């Protein structure tokens, strides 16, 4: 039995570590796990709230260690107010550096984190959350973005990629999203395909695929996703949002947008795109006008949502508003946010304005009238209204109602 | 014999109607045809000009009824100054709602309505005429647009699509076009293919194909056209102008432009395009710059004419002129008109200016010199002039002569 | 023997001529060669420097005539200060009009004209030199353009195409380039493929392919080039720069850029492009914005350099500087020059500015640090730096050092 356990150890002298510590760290925890040959489990805890939570921390730690059959180890926990799913993620990440196992320690899934989202859900805003920073995750949903992105890619330093996966997995299960779409940005290439194993079985709504350059980049991700859904006996829809971030991606936008019927939106990432082009990003955006036009056209041609790049100056709300208006005028349906305070400005400026609502109401009423009369076609004056225009009008009405710009009972008044 | 006639009736109780009536209606007629079991033909006519034309109306009506072998019917005709081909179209449309027949009542073809047009004819302006409004048709040609479009699509309400076909067919045969190219805009899809049966046998010069999204949309129309020409033993050229009105169409411009050698021009329709993109049309046109650029480039690459969208504010001639200059600067060869007063402004601003004429003359003279010397190549100074540049210069000279900006004998002076 | 020689003559009555003469001609020579039946070689020389160089001219002329086995001829040489390789080229061109031979009279190759250039060499500037004007060639290199283009295409009149080939061939071997990349612009089509026989065996670094419209236009040139390299037992790299000069070329930019791994750059030629589009070139460039965007994107997507059109107003340096800044902002890596005085302005404005250098230094240092630590990935803060961004930073550093904007030892300070 002793020998048997020993075989599981990767390295008896190694210490597994995970999490963050330091003066600026909150809602997180630093964990060190050192397997030893004998002496049982020795846990030492450092926490400002030790008096209050020390016992709870110890009990969860013991449960996790027991789960992974670790019988002799020195464990050091420096807590900065981590909630259970964070502590569990850190312990698992630390343990898996020193123990080889396929088991996963999962807390009970929040029932509300199983909700599905429809393909054409509103995606005005999506807030990027670094995948290894619990502090930013905890209350992100209260700012009411349409989507919350747990980011495993650029916002996670290479050395932290491993532990971030456990945190993101646990967040998908146990973080409160307040109705926001549960999104994950995976890494590029092979690492991204591995990332999927940590997110697909846990009801992620949408996967952002970074630096897409051709349809195959999407297909590798959608195929792996389908496999994982089947293996886990799940049938919830998972949507995909490829991000175009290079000249090559721009040349292949249409093929990428059409790659799989589960692609729901296509975004552009201008920081990397302009680097690839050898240009610099400006507020006027002349250098990316062609690329953004390609993304909007290709997305619309494929019947999916075109989504604009983030705006990096988080302190200038006037410039942001101007940028959103320009995005909307070009045809974008939404954009990324890197700070919660951007969300409100993004929503206000993407929302339909009075003229748009008025026009949509006229088309919607004509549509309802045609429906009532049993007519196959909708017309406004002498002009036939095509189905996509009707669909867009319905979307506008819904947006207007959702953003409080139109009373839900407007037809009755 | 009686029974035999009866079998042709779709519905003995039904009344066939066609045409328009009301205070604003001119040059049109309202017709009601109700088959009855016996009693012969009863025609009642209401017309301000009944004293003058009553007999002529009655004679034509009787001829049409006889032609369709309708022996017992009540017929009501409310005339507002319709010419013969309009009255005949209305009667035929009404009759064919109650009588099943493959026969067509055709007045003798105007000899001048058999003229053909060359593929690269000037197409600065084309005036849209609602396909069911005789009032707008009658004198449209005197405004001298390069083309007159009998529109069966958006300008005809769904309920009027059926009768419009007869009016458009008769107009192709008997309306005076004053030298304008005889164009027809058919409907989308299967209805558009049926429309062709009413226009191809009657010497239409050019067919506008709305909402083209891929090469196949063109090919279905060109194939059907070829069949109809063969069936009718005709060999006059029929040209096609696909209209790009969606994001998908924009992505496929080049394939659409190259779909068939009889595609002579490609137009863009910005009202529908911006609706499909989820944007609004502005005078600056930033939202459609990419799409218009695609259309111009694809058309030029395929060696056909790029044609711009209509300008919808029919009262602002200054804005129209500015818009035409912008179109021309981007490379467009013409645009649509929705009011006769737009034609002159469109012609004046698309016509070559003094500098363009001067340059074209230099190239043309170099070409003539090379031709005289038997040289295979044309050069201006040390620069070889490529054949497309020579061709363009010749076009410019022709345009300048045609628009009165250059004397036809300029080479002699 | 007599008969044998006679058979080689194309025409005993013909006089072969080559070169230029007249008041404005310098560094060139006019040559007339008339074969006769007997009487040996009669050379008459007209030169302002006859006293000084008359004997040298005569000796070279005799050597050339002897080489081509021309035993009886009247030769007239009107010299305006031609260097040896020019005189030899003119004599050979004149002789080959009257003698059929496959031999080539080659002066010893300058050793420095065998240097090779790497695919991604800096190509800020390339100076066009008319392929039949020795005067402009002789000191062109002292202006230090990145490349010198010996132009066989538009800058050579049709009647001079034949003799220009010999001059360009000899210039490749014997002109001093002062370190500039040795480029040749060949003609279009079949003539261009023949041009290659005069340049590929003589260590041309890069071939400009004019008016490319599809990948095949490139492949015909690269295939012929490979054949010629093999035939001549050469293995020096030859790069290609297709020039996009038509709407069709614009539609096929990406395929053209990817046609062959030896395509190192892609240029746009706006004079011909705007002619093909039926537009006029403006300083703002709205009419070519789409085309230039396509070229930059396609080139970057293929990993090659995008190169802008020449700027034709050689007297306006302020407008040129503005034009270069606009080019660079769009992502171009360089542009053509048609006057030596443009080179300095082009270099100064394409060179990286202080902010770009600062950013590149940060990325470069992060890259060096990652390399030193043996890390597989480079990161700056939490952001992973992709290999293309690192590569671009290295390029920027090199450019900064090369243009004197950064000390070569900057890392040590």
C-alpha cells in the first residue's frame, strides 16, 4: 500500500505550489504541498481571518488531500480571503504537480450555471477576466455585462497557465455570473485543445478561439468540443467566437465565419492585428478599416455576429463612446471590455436609438399584420420586406425593450 | 361547345380585376371581368373621355374578350386615360384570373422596340419605373435616361405582381423608349424566373437581377433566358446586371461578375445592403465604402461596368451632384435614378471633365499614329500604353462627344 | 569560309544601330555597324574625348567585332563619354541586328556584383532607372537607395527594347551598385520571359514582375528563372516582387503573394491601377484605399513585404513625406522612387520613430531574457509575445541601427 502510493508521486522532493500572495492579493490563496514519506498530513495556515475561517479552510484542505489519496505531506496555506472554489482549485493545482492522477475535485455545481444561451443572444459587451485572478472574478457579474470571459490566454502568464485551468473550471461551476454568458478564451493550438477538457464538461456557453487564421483552426476546436460533449453525455449547445488577429485571418474571414454552424460570432483583435501588419493602432482606425470591414461583412454574410476589438484606454469614456458609435455605424454588434466601467458606455451606445426603434416598430407591425392576414410576404408601402430585415427589426425591438428604451407593452399603447 | 368553354373557367363566381383607379390615377384603367353562364358580353364603361374614346375602348375590349374565347361575361371598365397597351394588359390580367389559357394578347410590336444594345453601352443613368404604374411610364423616355427599368420587384406590391407582368410585357412592345435601353428588374428566385417568360420573348435589352448572393443566382437567370430565346427563335443579345444587396453578395462579387459573359454590369443596392449589415445609410457612406470598393474592383476585374446605388433624396440636387462625383471618383460608371429630374445631374457629373478629355485625346492620337505606322504597340513618350487604357480613352472620347463636351470632328481641328 | 560567314548575316544591306546621341546625351554612345562583303573593318569614331579615349574605344570595338567574327564592316561610333560596359552593350546590340549568333560578349564580372540579399532585406526605397539610359545609371548607387531597378518595361520605348537588354545585362555585371539590391523590372508576358535570359545568369537579386493578375503570371517567371539558374549552374537566391496594377490583380493579391516561396515582396502600381479602374489618382488616395489595403493585408498574410506605389511629383518633398507617413501607417514597408532626391525623404519617414524603437527594445529584451532562461515562450508582463511580434521587433531594432536612430551597442548601455 505504501509502495503503491509512492508510485503515484512524481517527485518526493518536489513541492507543488499554486495561487498568489502579496500585499495586493485578495480573494486568493497561496498553497504549498510537499509530499513526505511519513508523518501524515501537516497543515499550517496563515490568514487574517484564521480565527473566523481557519477551521473551514482546514476541513476543505483535508477533504481535498484525502480525495487525492495524499497521506503524508506538509501543506502550507496563506489565505487572502479565498472562497471555497478558489481554495479547492489552488490545492488541486498544487497537488497535481506532485501526484499523478486523473481524478478531479469538483464542488457541487451551482444550478444556475447550467443555463444555456441562444446562438443570437445579445453580445454588446463581454468583460475579460484574467483566468488566474479570483479577485476580479468574484463580483464581475454585478456590472451586468452580456458575457464574462474567463481568459486562459494572454491574461495568464506562461508559468500560471497550469493552475489557471483549475481555477477557471471551478469558476464555471461555482462563480456567480448574474445572468452573463459564461465564456472562456482558450489558448492557441494544442494547449487550447487541452484547455477544452477543463471547460466543456462544465457548461461553458461560448469558447473564444484566439488568433484564428483559417477554418481549420475553428474545426479543431469544434471537433474536440463535440467529442468532449459526447464523452460527458452532455447536449447543451456550445457556441464559438473565433478572434481574427492577423493579416492571414483577415484574408480568410468568410471561411472562418462559415466553418461550423456553432460559430455564433466573430471578433477582431486589433492589438495583435496591427502588430502583425507592422502598423500602430490609432483612434481613427484607418489602419484597420479594411480588416474591420472584412470581419463585419464576412460575419453578416455567414449570418453571425460581428464583434469589435476592445478599447484599451480604460479612463477615457468620451473616446470610448465615440469608438462604440463608430463600431456600430460599421455594423458591429458588440465589443470587448477590459474594465467593468466600460460596460455601461458600451451598452448605451450600441443600444438602438429612437429612429432605429421607430423604424423597427413600423416593420414589426407590418410583419404582424401580414401574419394576421395569412400573407406569405411582408410589405411596407409598395416595398417588400425581406425576412432578414424583419428578423433585424425583431432584434431591434428586443434590444430596445432589454435596454429599457421601449416598454415591453408598446404594441398595446 | 358550351361545356368545353366552361371547362376553361377557373371559377364561375369569381371576378377578375386588374389596374388602378382613384383620384390620383392617370393613364391607367380599372377592369373587372365576371364570367357568367349566359347572356353574352356586357361591357359598361366609365370614363371622362368616354365621348371621345368610348367606342375605341369598347372595340379593344371586345377584341380581347373574343381572343380569349370568353362568350358570356359582365365587364366593367373605369378608364383614366389608358393607352391601348395598358387597357389590353389590364383586360388580359383580369381575364386570366378567371380563364385558364396559355394564349397571349399582343399588340403589334413597335419596330423601334427591337433595337439591340452593345454590351458596353453607356449606362450613366437608369430610371426606375414601377412596373404597375402606366402614368410614370408614358413619357419617361423624353428625359433621356440611358436606360428605363420596368420594375417588377420592390416597386410592385405583392398583390399586384400578377397583373404587372402583363403591363411590363406590353410596355416592352408598345411603349416609346426614345432610345433608352429597355431594362426589366425581375423578382428574386422562382418568381423572377417566371417573370422572364414575360420579358425575354419581347426584346428586353437588359435584365436586372436583384439580391444576387452567388454566381448561381445569375446562372439560373441566364440559363432560363437562353432557353426562352431558343424557344422563341430569337438571337438578340440580352445583358444582365446583377444587383449586390447583401453582405453575402459583397463577399461573392467577383464570382458573380464573372458568372456569365452576358453579365454587362454589376450594381450595388445600398438600402438593402445596410439593412443586412445592421447599419444605417449616411451621406458620407463610410458604412458602405468597403462594399462599394468590392463592387467596383470586382466589376473592373471582370471587365464589366460597376454601377452605384440610387440616391434617395430626390429634392436635393446639390447632395446628388456631390454623391455622383464621389461615385465617379471611386470608379463607378453610372447609378440608378428614382426621379426624372436626377437624370441631368447624373449625366453632367459622370461625363468626362476637360482634363480627362484632354488625356484621352492624347492617348487616342498616339493610338491612331501607332495604327497608321502599323506598330503593334502604342506608346506615349517612353511609356507603353496598354490596350485597356486605349479602350478607356476611346470610351472617354465617345462619352465626351455624346454628352456634347467634344465636337465629333475634333480630330480635324 | 566566305559562304559560311555570309550565312550568319541576316541582311548584308542592313545597318545595325544602337545607343543614343544628341545634345542631352551623356555617358552613352551611338553605334552603327554595316557589314560589307570585303575590305576588313573600318571604324570611324566621333568623340569630344577622342584624343584621350579614342584608342581605348577602338580597341574595345575591335575586340567585340572580332568576338562576333565580323570580318568586313563599316563601323561608326559617336561617343558621349560611355564607359566600357555601355560601349560593349551598344556594339553587341548593333551587331546582333545584322549577325545571327548565340554568343555573348561579357566583360569580367565585378566581384561585388555577385553578392546575395536575404529575402527580408530592407526595401524602404527602390530607385527606377530606365533600362536604356546609362547616364542615370552611372552614379545612381551613391544616393544609397535600398534597391536599384534596371527597368526594361515602361521606361523603355518599344523600339529600344532590344538594345536595352544588352545594356541591362552589362550593368548587372559591371555597374557599381554601392550595396543596393540589384533589381530588374522585366516586361509583361512572353517578352518578359525572354528578358530573364539576359538577367538571371548575371546575379540579379530581385525581379519585378509588372501587371500581375494571377498566380500563374508569377509562376511562369519563377519557373523560367529556375530553369535558367540550373542551366547556368547557379544557386544564388533570386527574389520576386510582383506588381499589382489592375483590378483583377487586386482581386487575386493573396494567391499572387503565395504563388512561390521566392516571392519576397508585393508592390502596387497606382498609375495603371487607377487607369484600369476608370478613376484618377488623388493625393488623399480614397480611390485606391481598398486596393492598397488588399495589397498590404495579402502581403502580410503571406509573410512578405508590402510595397507602395511611386509618388510622381518629384519636386514636392512635403507632399512626399506626408505620402510616406500614410503608406507606413497603412502597413507598407517601402515604396518606389523615380528621382534620387526622393530617397532620403522615403528613408527618414519609413524609419522607426522613437516610440516604435522603445517598444521594440522592450520586446527584444524580453525575448533575450526568455532565451537566456531557456523558456519556450516570450512574455511581456502577463502577455505572451507571439513569434511574429518578436520578429517584427528585431526588424525594427535593425532598421533603427541601420538608419542611425539607435546605437549598435544599445544593449550595453
